C-alpha cells in the first residue's frame, strides 16, 4: 500500500525503502544507483498509458531483465504468487472490459484503509498524499481521496496510479459529508483539523480587513455639493492600522492562493459557477442561501443533510468535536497575536502552521 502511494507521488527514494522492506531489494542496496533505474523502468509504464491493457509486456520484460543486470533485484516467492494471481484476475476482467484497471478498482479499498487506519505508517502515507514536498496542502487531492473512498474512481485517467485526477462524475456533497463524518474517517478528520483552522483563520482575517476598509469608506465624507467648496476631512478610524495588522495580518500571496483554491472547491461542491460569484461577501452568502433554498446543486444537498443531523448523534458529535478544536485553535492564535501586540512584537504572524 505504501509502495502504491509513493509510486503515485513519484517518490522514488521512499519507494526504494518500500522495496527493501518487501525483500525485493537488499538492505545494503546502493540507493543512488537504484533510483535512476527505478525512474527509467517504472515511470513510463505507470505514468504513460491507459492501464494494464496499454502496457507493452515485451518491452516491460526487456527493461526489467536489463534492470536486474544493474541492481540486485530479487522477487520473493510470496510476491511472485500474488503478482501471478493479480495478473490472472486482471486478465479475466480485461476480456469483459478492455479498459479495466485493477489498481484503480482497488483505490476505494486502499483509500478507506489509509483514511481509517490510525497507525503511524499509514498516517504518514496520508500526509504524503495531502501535502506537497514543501508542505503545501493539496485541496484537490483531498477531493480525489474522498471520491475514491466513496467508490467513485476516475475512469478517464491517463495514468496507472493517480491521486491528481478528479473523476468526471465526482462523489456528491452528501456522499462526501456522510463519509467524512463517519467513525472510520476519524483519523482523516484529525489530520484536517489544522487545515480547517487555517482556512477559518484566513476567512476571518480577510473578512476583518475588508470590514475595516468598508468602515473607513463610511467615515469618508461625501464630495462637496459645489466644486468650489472645500472637502471635509475624513473622520479618524478608531482603531490604529498597526493594531489591525497585528490582530488580522494581511494575507500572503501563498495564503491568497490557498484560500482561492478552497473557495473554488467550495463553489464547485455547492454547484455555483465561480464566474457568477460576487466580490461582496454578503452577496455571496445570499447566493449560497438562495441556492440552498432552491434545493439545487450541492447547496441544496447541504441543506437537506443539515436537516438530518438532529437525529444522527454520531455525525453531530463529529461536527462538535471538530468545531471545538477549530475554535480552540483560533482562540490560541488570537491570544498569541494579542500578546505579541502588547509586547510590541509582530503579533504571531499569520499562524499558517498553528494547530496542524
């Protein structure tokens, strides 16, 4: 399972360690020698084609035979038996469906196992899926993961192992929420609390700064009725700008991009075209409420889902637990920034990694 994830991430260093753990490679393998061979042999067959039916087995066998001359490659007996069994099963399936891909068909089981298992190894694997090498949260991969977990697989993906292609018919918002709030998704919820806190913090900071700009506009007097009359001075804003910057720091470019990706995902789930969304937060809220009252798209599904919550103690408890942690994280960040303001510091910065 870990080898599959590391292959999808093109993380050949970790894949080599997986093969060592599987006794395919000896423990004293020269990693520097093996990695380029793995890229050359595995890459084209995994990432260039439409699954098992598109593989050129003669070419694959030739490349594998050549690889055994370069690296101390070993196939354990159990590994060969499993591979043969899978090959037979996939061969039978391909006779009925030429586009069948056993790896993609196994994704619902694999993703559910990753999401529901709280063992350290699989939690690291979950983080490898959801975060890039430089620590950025990959919201699209979360959507793909949840779609796979609900049984919706990208049948039109052009690669053999894929965590980056959304299915053409993605899981509905109701399906996603039902799974996300189930007991088996508890480890995933725990992993996402930090990102939920980050998202809430960004929304609050941007909303606060927008409210300050609007308040300043209200304090600005209208233009004089006659052009020769002097313009009245603006009323002073009661809160110094330094205090606003300390308690609601301006979003960085990275944070703006992150929030935009979350908004795009939210609008897609709600069934609202992003081009029709207003820059006015209140107008956006009215648009979401209107879509919900019409019962259309994801917004309608969300309204219907909320109506069922009072009779579902498990999901209500899950929402309360996550909400409590998010509120606590936000309170900790606000306290850190306030203490920084009192001490004359930066107020704790953006707090992007806090609560993760």
